C-alpha cells in the first residue's frame, strides 16, 4: 500500500514475518498477494513504475505489532486505507525529525 504526503509517496515495506502478521489480520486479505515473495516482486515493480513517473518514493518499514496496535487504538480495520494512512503518518514523522 502507498499513500501520498507532502514529502512524496510513502510505500509500506515489510519483512516476511511482519507481512504475514498484517495479512492474516487484514480485512482485505483476499485482495493481497498469496505469498511474501509475490508481494515483494509486485511492490518492487510498483515502486519502479512510480519512480519512472518522476515521483519520490520512500519505503516505510512497517512493524506488524505497531501497526496493528495503531489500528486498534484508532478503531479502524486493517485494510488498504489504514496501511496507506499509517505509512504517510510514519513518513511525516520521519520528515519532522530531520
């Protein structure tokens, strides 16, 4: 998932265990890739295409525990919109720190 912020495109990036935890609890799991390897190949392809369009893309490392706690605290489902919003929030936090 990706979301746009003033600093560019925030793109969710997962390690295998985090991807699996997020997928298992996702409201839209049926719309996601079947394996981490498929997801990673598709994610890299999407990032390449976005950058080819001249846009800035930042991979945002998503830790499942933190993301799922954020969903719970905000009473929102783990879906594409939530993942995009979380990535944008993390990118904005990173931008404020620099």
